[in-house]
C-alpha cells in the first residue's frame, strides 16, 4: 500500500511516515516545500504524480492564539487546504484520513464527547478545523476523521518539551488546573492511523491515550517521571489569560475504536514514560 502523508515535518506526520516504513509500506512524506496545500494546482499535480492508495492529512495551521489574528491564513490552510486534498482524493477514488481536534467542541460539561456530538468551536483554530471536517464529509465517502488532543511527539514543540525547558532555569511553574483532557503520544497515534487506513471502517473517531488529567496533573507527572524537583502551582484558566478561548472539557469517548476492532492507545502515563525515554535514553 502506498500512502501520502502531509505535514511530514510535524510531530504526527513524522511518526506516521516512520510507522508506514516500519511495516514495509510505501510512504510519500510531503511538507510545504513539496506541496503547498493551499494551492489547488500543486495538490492536484503532487497527488496525481504520486498516485497513492490513501492520504493521511496531518498538515495544519495549529498556532491557536496566533490564529485569532490570522484568521484568513488559518482558514486557507485548515479549510481550503483540506478541501483541495479531498477533491483530488475523490477524483482518484482513494481514502483520506483527516486529523482534527477536540477544539471543534464547545468544551462545556464533564461527559466525554462522542464523535457525532454537535460541533460548536470556541476559537478560530477550532472553527477552521471544523470547516475542514465539513469539507471532507461533503466531498468524500471513503474518509476517516480522527480527532486528537494534547499531542506530544519527538519531532516539534509540545507541552512536555516546554515543561522540561522551563525546568532548566526555574524552580516553580504555574499550570492551568481546570481544563481536562487526555495527552496523546504521536508514536502511539501513528500506529492506530496506519491500522485504520488499511481498513474500510470509515467515519469519525476520537483517538487519545487512555486516562484523563488536567494540564497541572500532566505537568506534575512530567517532572515526577523525569526526576526533576519542581514546584507546580495550580491556577485557573481565568488567571492565565490567552488570546484564544480553550475548552474546559476535552474528554473524548473512544468507544467507537473498540466497536470497530481497533486497539485503544495505552494509558497516557505509560506513553509519557516511553516518550521521556526516547528524548533521554538515560532516564
């Protein structure tokens, strides 16, 4: 099977390409230099030249706060870029996996979000990812929409790396303690996506590592596992203002994975342990 992966320089795209190769599948990894997803002609040419059996679309505009000031650019990437890919996938009659986000929901309540729940995004980033989902659903039948959250991987920036960096010069950090979700290790997620793309079990899925925590609890576990002494001070989101509004509830139901025979991702604490070891083999 030949799979084209967008956003190969990002955390997830990098791991997806490695997972495909590990399984002896043909992976074509592209990023902005090889294919500008906002340019329909570029997408058309690259996809048709590559002639893959499927596309795993990991590329996205993900700077959540910056998106509030760069709505047009964010929309060009997340909605229009996704639409450009979906159009060619339809023409070639191939599968598409679109990576989406917990940010398509309003973040209220405490129950885990189900894949079919109403989408009510809180910010520009969430809105444009929602519009990307709608484009995929409108144009395709052979699609997987996979919503993820709180991502960390070897390649790129993330919350874990930020905490470790802060620990180099600080003995105290403040971290939000009233937003709930599940961290997601891209190495684990990549395995699931490669499993998924080989099936015809199309639809919308949620995929995060198992278990729920707050950002504060996540930070505490990072320092504990890394053997770093750090005073972690819990604060409310209101005390830690950001330009874009964040969801308080990012709990997501993964029952649909089980129902369709897919393996759920391991507990996030286990994922973090393996990730820290990958970053620093001496741990």
